[in-house]
C-alpha cells in the first residue's frame, strides 16, 4: 500500500475533457493495487493567462516540483493565438519542462492490433510496430537564445531562432535512450541533420562516444529527412529513436499516423530524479473542444506511464494498458478512429476501458 500526490494541469481545449477521464481510470487502477492517490488541480496555459496573466505562475511550478508527478492535458487555442501577445500558452509548457528539468521526453509509438486497419498505411507494414522515441526536451531550437524579431539593414522584416546544444545536454539524453534500449531490443537509432547543422555534428559525435560505452547495443544514425521516410516505409525496423527537440516533435506527430490517431499517443518527460511530467502528445484540438468526442486513450496511457516511471507501479500500469486493448479489441471507437458504427463519446470510451480493468 502506498500513496502518491499528483498535480493535474488540465489546461485548455480538450485538455480538461481527456484528463478527467484519465483520472477515473487511474483511481480505479490504483485502488485495485491497494494504493491511494491525491489529486490537486492547478492552472497552466491559456486558462492561467486569463486568470493570472502568466501561462505558468511561480506558485504552480513550485507545487509541481513538490508533487510525486504531474499529469497535463494540453494548452493553447485560437483565443491566445495573437503572435504579438506577450503571454502565450506554450510559454507555460516550456517553462514547466525547464523548471522540472525533464530533459528526456519518451514517446512510445505502438500500433495496437485492433487499430491496424485505421491507419492509412497498409496493415502488413505496420503490424507489430512498437518503438520508442526519446526526444530531447529542454534544449535546442525551442529554447536557444537569441530569439528575436527586427528589421534588416534594408528594411525587410527578419526573425531569428537559435539552435544550440552543449555536449552534456546531448550526452544525458542519449545515455537515457541507451538505458531504455537495454531493456528493449537493444537498438538505438540517432536522428540528426549532421550533413548541414553544426549542432547535429556535435550530436553525432557525442552519440558515437556514448555508443562506444555500450557495445551490447546496436547504434545507427539517420538524417532526419531519411528518418521521416523510414518511419512510414519500414517502421518495424526501429526500437529506440533518440533525437533533438524539434525533430522529435515533428517525427512523433508523423508516427501517430501509424497508431491510427493523435488521440492514441501518450508521453512521459523525465529527468534525473524529481517529478515526471506526463501528457498526451496531442494539442488542445479546438476543432472538437466541448463536443465530448475527444479520444481519451492518449491521456489514459499517459497515466499508465506515470504509474510505471514515477511511482514504480508496473503491475497497475500494465493493467491499464491491457484495459485499453480490451476496449479496442471489443470494437469500441471514438470518432477519430473512424468507427463503422456510431462513435463513442469521451466518457463512453473511458467506461469501456474501466470495464476492462481487472
Ligand atoms: P492538435 O493536436 O490539437 O489537433 C490536431 C488534429 O488532431 C485535430 O484535428 C484534432 O481534432 C485531432 N485530435 C487531437 N487530439 C485528439 C484527440 N484526443 N481525440 C481526437 N482527435 C484529436 O494540434 P493543432 O490543431 O495543431 O493545435 C491546436 C492547439 O494546440 C494550438 O494552440 C497548439 O499550439 C496547441 N498544441 C498544444 C500542445 C500541448 O499542449 N502539448 C501540443 C500541440 C499543439
């Protein structure tokens, strides 16, 4: 019997809709394992800008740091899309990742047997796909300074983003990926753009050094353009992919097509100890917000990852994952999974998962 305190950051759009359903599943799975959970809800993203003027307040960050884990929905939406606005929802997400020092973002890409026919890719190409993308999360293009807007000498508008990595930032995430590969099929594919980018050449150099210390694990390198093709062409070839912040962001959205929907893919963001951050990879989906039709599975599976990586409740994590398969195997589908019959609502889909929790 153990207890865990979790901060919930529902955020905006469908974030609160899917997070509420994830909590129902976590509570039942924890109780089945004889554990108790304490949840506290906090503001982050657009809703926080509306109420307190910033996307993430110092108090909320402090609460997150003091918790056992943080479970997030999604942030953003058209209401906060003004590019000239000082406060933007994404700032909260970036500040949270940095503040929790969660530099390794784990994004498992698994094609569940029941959904092979949902993807536009041929079923024989994607049957059995099960790989893990480890995306660097607290460096690279999304954090590099300077970031600025201005004018060129001849009066044109100009914008600058900076892509910067230091060797220690690369080493720690690549080592993380090797540790994970040791418990999987012992293969790491590092994705970079070393033919063009200096930062990628450093990435490759450090990765080769880390690889030399793990001779039992196969290491190969792909340029990001080739990797984006291979993920569609031969996705079963991958075991663990490790890559930088922006490449990982883009490649995992692409990979969600294999899994059938953005609404299927969870993520965990981890550092060297401290609370982990768990969230679906999808955004706030303004096009379906408030309709009660969002797929809750990515949020539910993010909760399973929270049990596994932050609390060590492996048995309960697996029970949740089995319950998701049970619900899908029985033919239950939300609208994004293109059901033959009437699609289930967010809550109905969760009811089916709860029904499969033994
Ligand atoms: P999105 O992921 O919100 O939506 C892309 C498409 O996938 C939409 O058609 C949406 O309806 C669908 N979709 C996403 N999640 C779904 C789910 N659970 N069930 C069913 N369908 C789902 O991406 P977007 O439209 O590019 O971005 C919308 C907003 O979300 C923007 O403000 C963006 O900045 C923000 N965003 C936030 C995060 C985050 O919070 N981590 C990530 C990406 C985008």
